[in-house]
């Protein structure tokens, strides 16, 4: 990681594959930071998935409307 995270931290217990932990230690990788980065990535992906799930009906409705009515103000486009 480039810079340490300056947010409050909470101790927690996690179980990781022994081989992965050994490899990370051999490469001098900070396990807490690596786990935190993975969790941040998983949270981002889940939020994206849920947003798409919640908004798919609206996106589909807009696309249907566009197919039937064309782009609003299209006659004013210069390209």
C-alpha cells in the first residue's frame, strides 16, 4: 500500500490459508493491510452489484423509452 490508512482500527480474528500467510510473511506483506484491501474491493463490487440490481428496471425503462421516442433534444445536437 502507498500510505497507511488513518481511520480507526478494530482488532478481529480471521482464518487464512496457512500457505498464503507463510508466503505473505516471506514477502514482507502486511496481512492486515492486504486483508483490508481485499475487503474494500469486495465491498465495492457488492455495492455495484446491488446498485445494478436495484436500478435495472429503471435503466431498462429508460432504454425502452429511448427506442420509442429518440434522444430528448436530439434536434439540437450539433454532431
